């Protein structure tokens, strides 16, 4: 905080810019691949590296990230009817389950939240296996961001530690998918049913730009401000922070 010639302390004005964005979106399968393993292999079928930049200022903390996987199935053979998957980030399993049953074809999508290994350069590995026979796929795409795929805004994605006035001078959240996304700013790290809301935005009603939300107003924060992404109207969408520009004012 600056000190003036009369010895009094003045205000400190700061601007914090963070652009986490989203990583991925490139089809990892350049042609087609036949999946014939009937159990999870030790060698991944696909590998990619997603580098989510960590905030440069320690007052911004990342609490939650999100990932999305799409796989397009062309055909089945040999009696196979179920395609299973596992995704690891930085060698740690972040999601596993069933992508398709009953020999279903077409694009299959799954999304999930992660609370570890979110920021920084991390290697994503994808493992696919069938119950029997073979499965031919023609597309595998992943995305990673700071945010969530939650519909109920149950957990904050980012926290900002600051005492004094804080203005979200330019914060934009958007989504990968087709639905809407919401941004909620609160002063309590509790569930959406009990939190003290001080800001709220819904995609389509604020910027009206295809699933983005934006807030631009000052808050008087007692200690920590929590940012929630939620309200996803499509279960397989992920909502993420595209850019965060925060102005802080500290007083003596």
C-alpha cells in the first residue's frame, strides 16, 4: 500500500488477468481404429497434452476443473455390444465407465469434474476396450478446462482471497456443448441452496452469444469470494472460465 508524504496510507489498486481458456478439441483419430481389447490395456489408445495455465497470483485458487470426451462409433463386429473407457490425467485416473451399450453407433459423449491435477501441462491418456468382438471408431476428442459440468452449482470452481472492494472487470465463462451455462459469485463456499449470492448470470440473457455469461460489478469481500460454474442445461456439456480480469482495491 503506498505511503504519502504526510505519512498517511493510500489505496492500492491492482488488476489481475488470468486467461485459462479450454484445451483440446482436436480429433485424435485421423482415420478409423478397431478396438478389440476385452480388458483395459497397459498402453493407452490415445494420448494428448493439455496445458491449463495456473493463475499468476496466489490469491486466485483453482478448486475444480472439468473434462469432456467424445467418441464416434462406426460399427461393431464379433458379438461386441459394450465400449468401456478410462481417462487419466498426469497418470491419475479421473474418469472411467461405459461409453456405449447394445452395439450403439454414433457419437457418444461423457463429461466429468476433476479436483486434482487441473492446472499445468499434464498428459491425458485414453484407454478403450470392448466386452467382446470389435468396435470401429472414427473420432476421439477431449477437452480440459477450469470449471464444471454440474447442473446444481454445488461446488465452487475458483476462489479469490481479498479483503476490500473487488470488481470482476471482465469475466467470461462459456461451454463446450449446446446448452446454457451459469456463473454464480458468492461469499460462502456452500451449496447453491444456502449460499449468499451476490451475482448471477445466465448464458443467453447477459451476452446472448451462444452460451456465455459475463459479470461486471463491484463487491465488498470480507475475505474470500467464490466463483461457481453450473446450471448446465445439457448433461454432457462442460462450462469453463474463458477469461478472468479482476480489479482489487485495498484500503488502510
